[in-house]
C-alpha cells in the first residue's frame, strides 16, 4: 500500500469516527433534556457519554485533518482547513466541513469555560451544535466518498433522523430540568 492510499483510508476512517463521536455527543446531549431516551440510562450515564464523546471527536477530527494534509492526492492546504470555501475542488463540501469544525471548536472551548460564562450566553453558543451538525452532515453527504456504501449511508441518515426526532421532542415537550 502506498502512502497516499494509506492517508486516504485513514482520513476516511478518522472522519467517520469523528462524525460518530459528534453524533453520539449530540444524541446524548439531547437525551439529557428530553427524557425520550431515559430507558438507555440515567442522567449521570448520559452526561458521562455526552462529555466523553464531546472530547473524543477532537483527536479523531485532528487525525482527519492531518491525514488530508498528508495525502498528496487530496490537495488540501492548511489555509483550506481554516478559510471556508477555498479548496480547489469540492468547494462547497469542504467549506461546510471547515465551518462545522470552527463551530464545534467554539462549542468545545465554551464548554470548558462554562462555569465562567453566563448561563444564557453559554446555552446560545452550545445550541450552535445543531447548525454545526447540519453543516457536518452536508459535508459528509456531499464530499464523503463512503456514502456509496449502504451501511455508512443508512447509519448517517439514521443519526440525522434521530437528531431531528429528538429535537422535535424537545420543542414539543420543552426542556426538562437538569
């Protein structure tokens, strides 16, 4: 196996793993406040899962970015990872991925600073996760070569549907107390 193929495969795997970690983080975060998934575990379990996966996506996402930079066929530069919609190909898909990354970085950093922020400010920033996930989902659907695999496609669409249903449950039933 040549190095470009290795980096291409590692980029795909780390991207999918990062997507999975963020998906679980969002699902468990919504589960904390909707009571729809109470049968899965108590609040402490859901909070632990949410916090663990909220951190897990970071090294997986960094690995995804690093392997894209190292893969010569990807032709992605450091600037492409910082400035949205600059990539020479797949401009929309890669640009959405860049924006999603920036949103999730802001959400992660403010999560660590939560105790130093006003609750409403933190909640508003934390809600950007919905927008970040929508962009990440579109990044994956538009740019992910793995969507030709029915299993990957079914899992990704299922996660999006579950997040949509949990979001609707939260809108209908409101926010439950912590």
